[in-house]
C-alpha cells in the first residue's frame, strides 16, 4: 500500500531505484486538455541528477514516455500511463551493505515491515520515486493552468543555517532558475552554494527549507474536517523523502502571535473579497480564500555521509560502515520541482472535487 | 466530502456546532476488544469546554452514546455508531454576523465553496467537530493498547512566546494533567497560565504548540511513497482547527543540522534494534522504527478576539465588527487530547494495514 | 469494514436490528438542494414493516431525524447525519438460538468472521440496515431529480413462479403503488398475493425478482474498466440482503441471442442520439447512453421458515430448530423502494463524478 | 476514473487497444510470496487472441514484463509494475468509422462522456484491457494459493442456446482446457464449437455464460452491508466487457424456490461446519461459509458483426456501416481466464481485509 494519492485526480506509482523503470498511472484527468509534453520533460529535467556540480553524478536522461490517455495531443479523460527508464543504476556500491542498516535510511524499517528488502539503491525507499511525482505533477500543473489559471512557484529559502527569507509575493520562476541552488535571493544563493561546497568537502551533508506559493487559486478549494486543503498539502509534503516539517501561512511563528496580529482583515478590492494581510497563507477553515497559498517544507540533511558511522547488521551485530554510492550533499535545490509537483497534485484534486459539488459555477464558465 | 479518515480503521463524522448533535461512525475496529466506556468519556471530558477558568464557558456535558458495534462489552467488528448531543448551543450571538465575514474564520470560504452557509456557531467549520475525533480516538487508543501495547501522551510545549522544551522521554500523563494548561513543566505552566490571563484581559488571544509522543509502537508501521507514517500524521494534525504547522522528530531544526549530527546510529539493545539518538522521531523512510514517535503541532491564535476588526459583508461592503460568543483565549490545553486522538487514529489504521500484509507475524503472537 | 459506499456521493451506515438506533452519514451532497423531508419519510414508509398483511408484524415508525447538513431547508454541502430509532425490537425470540446457526442466515459466517456475534435479531446482518439505504437513497433521488431530471421506478416482476413481464417503458409508480405486492400488472399482482398467502399458510417462504428503470439519465455516466455503471449497479444490488442475481438490459437472455438481434441500432430523434431498441438497457461500454437504464435483481426466498430444520450449534452438535420471530413470507414488495434507493445512490455518485471531469458541460448549463 | 479496483490488494491499469502498451500496478501484495512467472504467462496465453480458429486473428505475444516489486523471485510487498506491449495493432480498419457510432459499442457513450474519443481499436473501451486483469489476477491466485490454499476454476457453461449444465463440484481445469471452447462437457463442447463455426459463417456472433468456482475459501471473507463478497464479485464480473448478468449460488433460479427448498442445512463434518446443499453458493450474509463459491456471468453476443447495420455519425446523420477489423465470433472461451482473474482479485482483497481485523487467527497459523 501507499503508492496511490488523490481522490479524483489520482496518481499511482511503481518502481525501485535499480529496477528497469519507474512508472505512474494518472487517473481522473479531465478530457480535452492540450498536453505540452516538452513542459513535462522540462520539469523532469529540473529534478534530474547529474546536471549540477552540486548534485549526484548519477546520469539519468529521465525521458518520459506517455503510453496512454492522450490522443492527437489532448487528454482523453482516461488513465495516463507514464514510464521512465532507469539507465544508470549501479548496485555494486550497495552490495557491501545488503545486510547492514545504514543510519537514518529505510533499511531497517523495510526489513521490519516486509521481512526482507531489495537493497539495491534503496529499492522502493529511494528518492528516485519522486521522478513519478514530478511527471504527474507536471500534468496537474497544466490542468490547473488550463481550467483555473493557477500557477505554482517554489524556491529554496534555507540551506543549513543560511536563510533567504524571500518574499512570497516577489518570487518568480525566472529568478529561481537563475540560481544553481534555486534561491531567488542572489546573496543568499551565493552563500548557500559556498556552504554546500564546503560541507561536501567535509564529506558531510546539509538540510534546508523549500517554500512554495500557488497563485490564482479560486476560493472554495478544500473540504471540511479531515480533508482540509492544508491537511492534504501537509500529507503530500511530508510524504516527500527527507521531509520532516510543514507549515502553512505563518506556520509555527503563528504560535507566538496574538490574534490581533495574526488575523487577516477582509477588504473588497479588484471586484473580489481579499485580505489585507496573508498570515493565513490563503487557507481559512481548511478552504482556499483566493489569496496566494504559501507553504514551507523542512528537509533533514541527506542521510548518506561519507565518513565512518556506527550501526548494526540484520543479525544485530555492531558494524562500522562508510557508505559509497552517488548522493547529493544537499537535496533542496532538486526538491523545488518536487514540492511544486506535490502542491499541484493536491490543488488539482481539490479543483475537481469542487467541480463535482458545484459544477463549473465557481469558475465562472 | 472531507468527513472521513482512515483506510482500515476509519472514522466518518457529521454535525454542526449548533445542530442537535454531533456523531461519528467508526469502521474497521477489530472484534473482541473489551471497550472501557469510562475511558472514552474521560477523553471527552478532557476536551470539554467550561471546565477551566481558562476555557470557553459553553457548558456541554458531552456524554457519548454508543449506538452499535459493541455487544456484551466487546467490539463486534462492525460499525460503531457514536452520538454526542449539543446541549448548550446559543446562536443569538452569531445572528448579527450572519452576513459578515469574521476575519480568519471560515465564513467567507464556506460561502465561496457552497454558495451559502449555516452561520450558527460556525456550522460545520466549528472546532466542536473535534468531539468526534476524541471519541473515535479513544477507541483507537484502546485498540492500540490491546493489540500492540502502544501508548500516546501529549502536552503543551508552547503558549505564545513561553516555551517549555519538555523532554519527550520524561513526559507523563500525570504530570500533564496536573497542569491547568497541560504543560508538564511547572515553571513554564505557571508562566503560560499568567500569560493567558493577561491576554484574555486584553480581549486578545494566543496560539501555541502541542507535542505528542507515542511509545511502544512496533517497527514496520507506515507505507512507502504517499502513505508514509509522517505523511498521515501530518494530515491528521493539519486537519485540526487552527493548526498551521507540523513537525516529526527534529522537524525544521533538522534543516540546519549536518548529516553527521542528525543521523541516528543503530545499536542492538534489549533484544531489539534501537537507535542511540532519536532525531528521526521514530520514523525512517516513512515507517516506524520502534523508537518513540514524536510530533509537534503549531496552532495559530484563536480568531475570535473581542476588539473591533475591519472586514466586509457578503455584499462586499466594509464593516467593523466586535465579535461576541463564548470562546477560549487559547485552545492549546484543550487541543492536547485532540492531538493525541489524531495520532492514535493514524497509528491504529497503520497497525491494521500492517496486519493485512503480514498477519500477526510482526507482533509476535 | 463494508459500511460505506460511493466515491463522491457517499453513504456510511451503522446499526443493529435490536440496538437503540440505525443511522447514516451522507457525504458529498451538492449544496443548495431544497430537501423535501416528507418525500424521504414517504420512502421509509414504503419500506416499513407492519403496514401490509403480507409483511412482518414488527411495528417500526421509522421516523427519520436529520441531525446535520441541512439549513433553512437546503443542503449545506456538508455531511448529513440521519438517525432512525429502533422502537419495537424484541430479542426474546432470538435467545434460544444464540448458540445455534440458523440455516441460510448469517449466524455461522459472522461467528467465523468475528469470533462471536450479536445474535439479537441478526445484529448487523439484519435486513433492517436497509432503512439507512432507503433514507440516503431518498436524498440521492432528490439530487438526481434537481440536477438532471432523473427518475427511478421499481416494481415486482416475479414472486415464486408467477412472472409479470411488465414492460419497463410502461410502468408507473402509481400503478406499482396500487398493488399490495408492488406489481403493476393487476392479474399477476393478484396471483402473487394469492401465492404469498398460500405459502405463508404452509409456514414456508418465497423469493422473487424486482426490476427497476431509471429515466432521464444523461449520457456519459459511468467509468471505464472497473467502475462501469453496470458494475456499480451490480454491486449495489448484490449487497442487498437475500439478493442472488443481477441483470442489466437483456441480462442472461442476451447469452442466447445473436449479435444481429441484440445490437441496438442508433437513430437521431428528438434532437439527440437514441437507439431503436434497448437490449443494452441504457448502458454501453459501461457508460449511460441516454436511454432508460433497466436492471433486474433476483432474491432468494426468506431464510426464516417456521418448520423444523436441521442444523448445528457453535460446538458442532446437531440441533433441530423451528425459528420464531417476526418475518415476512416474501420480501420483494418491500424490496422495491430498496432497489430504487440502491440504483439512485449509484446514479447520483456517477453524476457527481461526471461533473468533476466535465463541469456542467454535459448537462447543458 | 474507473481504472482502479481493490481496497487492500488493489490493481490500477492503463492502456488503449492501439497504444504502445497496456500496464498495471498491483498494490498491497504481501511480501515473501515466491512468484511463478511462468504461471502468470500461462494465464495470459489462455486469454490471448490468435491461438484458436475460433478467436480473433490478431497476433499478440502478450509477454508480460515485471518492472518492480519482485526481488530474488519473491514479492517485496511494494508496488508491482506490469507492462504488456501491443505489437499487432492495426488501426486502418477503424479509420472509416472514426466519426460513426458502431451499434452496441462504446463509441457514442465515450463521445458523450469525454467530448471526443480515441477511435483506434476502441481505445480504452477495448476488451484488450482485460490482459491487465489476467496478469494481476494471476498474482492474486498465487497469493490465495500460498496463504490460504484457495483455487479458482472457470468454464463455459453456455454458448448461444447450447447449455452444458456442468456440475461445479466436478469441473477440473484439465477438463476445461481439453476443450477448445473451454466447456468441460465433451458433448456440449462439440455442439458449441459447431454453433460458433456456423454463426461465424453467417457473419454473426454469439453470447454465452461462464461459470466459476472457488475451492478452499476460508469462512469469514466478505464484509457486512455494502461490501458483501457477492457484491464485490458482482461488480468485478459486471465490469468485464460484454457482461450483462451475474449470479451467485442458485442465482435467479432461487426466485422461484421455496425457503424450505433453498435453505442449506448445516452439518459438522471433516472437523468443520459445512452445509449439506450449497444453494447459497458458499456465501451467507455476504460472507464466505467455507463451502465452494460458485458464480455465473452472462455475456451478450459480440457487438461487431460483419453485415450491414443502421446507425448515425457524430453529426446525427444516418449511416449504414459494415464493420471490419479482427474480432471473435464468441468471446466466452477467452473470457474464462478473465472471470477467474476477476474472482481471484476479489477473494485476495477480502483475504487481506480479514487478516487486518483478525490477524492470522482464522487461518490457523
């Protein structure tokens, strides 16, 4: 279980890091959407390893094949099959650890859960699975854009102790992509790059924070009680590899604010209801209010460090290991398109839910 | 949509704040569990308003009726119907705001979503719905305890700017319940109480942070990719009213740690695999590793403040409002049993999922 | 598990025959539908026992309470809580059989599944659960009628060996309700009544067939592959107590037809695509084609007969039993509103699914 | 929507008849099951076109590739990706009908649902999708066999008006496979073959009935109310292309039986509770009782006949068409492995559900 997400716009994935291929089935895509295949590939390229001096040297072309659900360029409304081959898998560096539990990896928990595991490249627990999220998310982005004019932009706001504090209102994809670490603030970006190089030299790793904003979201998305928009966004983000924290709007900082500071006064402007501030991050009572939706995701440092670590093997015997393999010293730059995809999948699902109960009323068509 | 949660141990709820009753259906409960009804009522009493000088004066006995699924004291394995009457609803203080959008409440978003709303007491968006989570969670806690010896304890770790930093290893329910604000650290507790009284005097409100630990969780709970244990916990917590942030283990602080600091070395101790530190918060690769599971939930300040606020009505006209009604100045003390319930529901669901794929193998019976 | 149905318009139920109450939560109902509560009660009255000399003498007023989800007469879009009290439960006639397996009842299978059972009145396995389907189905009917002009009419087409063969094009609710056995053909109706009285005198029971037609269904409802409209209708009908067979359109008789006989030629008439015959029963490729949807459900004879039967008890010892309690000699007349409700629930769910992917395009708004 | 089935053992599929490939993701498979890949391929070969003079000449090797979820021959417990290439698609015979609605095909309903359609080979509505069900079902069969000793055997019991009436207790796979039409009764088999050849010569087509028995099913599978075992079997079978009827046990014939004839007396034999007759078809109250589960599925005649037919095009203009393409005159022989697969998928899902609530208690391990 666990390989499916979404109630109406749903995605089911398969694939291990060192198997022949990764794949996904996207269900519930409305028919008649012109799919820009280059735009899908572009998102995969943004996630791809081996493109930056700062990321893993594994070379994967990550060329996506669309096997169904598209006819004469348009979505047919039926299941979309996606396939992405694994070309550059190298299991040899994992073989010495097939019976050992690498610290803060999923080796032990997979053994505990399933009784044994595919140890090659981390198997199903590998972050390589995110290639499917990004491909499916790229379709979701096109649906959101076509049906409702929604746009999603993410960026790196923190690497280790370097914080950018970029203003969500100001961040543009152009500025994000101009930075090798995907931080739109040039000063912070330079500092982050320097830190990554330094820590890589120490054979150590870094964590960080990715923020993401969705603009143009119509009011009314999200469901009461258990399926609040924030709840589904939190689940989508905490299901990302290495994610350990999530915030919506003011997040944890709201805990130390007074109601009089945090409340967002309403005003009527541009022919619609808006708020003068946006501490709520575009969501009130779990439902979008038409303001920008702003989220943050905190990532722990990469677990694979290249120095000696204490652990045990599957017999419980103490072992000292020094991992090998190809790993990023810091994943947050590559995590940007992944967080964007996760956010887009949730929004797209809730857009369709809202259509189910209201038809197209709320979208003015 | 939105009123159901859980895949195997599932809960579906209904009810508005000022309707005749709240209710829930708990499905998937294993048969043969002796249900301690007093323990269920005790959890409801912990959540109940009107019991502390620091909480809303609304008086609700919150007496739960079990309408099905239990026979001769034991769960039958079939659907459990729960009903909790609303006794002390008073809609009069809401009437003046039936056409106005109270800032940072769900008034506007419900209108946007549904075209109109039940404005009495916030209708479906009222935090009163959590009474159902607590009742269902109390059943989940008994299932967890009976089948796997799992125990869940939550506490208030922050109110406004007062932080307790209690050690998750040390917190006991007894210490928590000894404090009116449910903070096990007596000094911090006293300071929090003082702050709440002060802010209430200013007709303002406070937010805070609840932490929660689950002890005795067997390794192997959680599913790869989309249904990681952290993901489901994050969803459960961000679906709580006023929740704006979630952390698992080291959470956002992991973002500024190095891999060499954050990684949890494995050791073999007490005849099982353990880690020497627990920055992972008991979850690795989205699956429990047998260590304590530790989460944090950040809550924004209560939206209802008793001073003038700027807003608009449903015609878009500017209005100044000063809300009335019965509200807590700070909800976090009452949120403790709610977060515990949310956590218990997720763990119980994943316990059953794990039984589905492994039978009882992993629990040694 | 098993107490929920529907993906978008969903129903979750609870309740045992001899518990305090039955109940349901209806989720996903579009907002703004004026609910006619009398019409809901009327459907419950049609299903009610004790109203005909031909049915069980158990007297249940079956007064439905709506506890949430309706405000000022209109659905709010949030969960609708329904409660129906059990007033006339009498467990005394079941006590002698608490350790015995009544033939062709669910006594043994519930023991096998859950380890023990609530034996009072059949517990959760009692057909009394259908009261919830009828109430929820009555809401679905109003949604279908309001949003798409769909109308559902069922009738008894067979009792024992007496077959009516009524023409689905001609059957009216008025004609159905004019017959005590709900057969619109007066001759067959009289014969059926006579047969039921005769068999009741023999302390024996009868089965029969209910047919049902949905008129005005827009083309396009149903999903490819696993969720074909016929598939969901079949599931809804085979989940009814005592149901053992299902047919769509020509059903099993299609098996002995040639393609040239069975195929329905298309024509263009009344400004829409129609077929000149309707062997398909309004569904092609699992999707509605705008013609009347016609289904049949076969019911086995009531299991409770009032003569001696051989069986075993829960120790495996042979026992002879002669059941007591209040039971219908033939359930099919009361099954008519139940089959209608089952059909309405499926159609309503698929109507919302179609809105999710197409907005309101297909309904011409 | 519609491309997923199963709650715990779930299958999601994609693929159009004339696209590059068909595929499926099987989720929830317990870990550690030795998968016999040859047995999977054998089931696909049984379904394959082009192997009999009586079936479509389309030549598809239907070689299945397993892309994930299996390691060193054993299931890992994670998602199993399956891929089957389409090799012999020929869209040229469909081109003349791209704007016409072939009678009793899904051309019109897909246009009505989605606004347009992939007309090549029927697109998503093609029966070619069943290749995925058979592959996934072959895995389910191995899980059922390994965990619970369950075995599934189907056969053709009727072709056109030729009925075999084979005894479910007696049918063996060997006898079934010895017949070109998969009817274990040699006389009926010969007659069926003759009829198929005759009707093919008339450019017409035939329907028929497939029956299927599951042996060794433990008591206790199936859920109350909506997810009765019969209900899920009915849905699985009515979702098969061309299926129009479903029966469990005595089916529609039960409608004309008396309770005293239909009831199955219990006895204690071979150290377990059994029934002396099996009119219930192994299911009581929607839950398996340990006796053989027996179902029947009625199929309409193949819609593609090779004579002139009246229809309309997508402008509503009258057209006369004479279809081309490669089609079976009668599908029921090829439907046997498909019905078996459908039944196996349902049983496997319910086996895991039962483990979730009871652990392995009921299976004695």
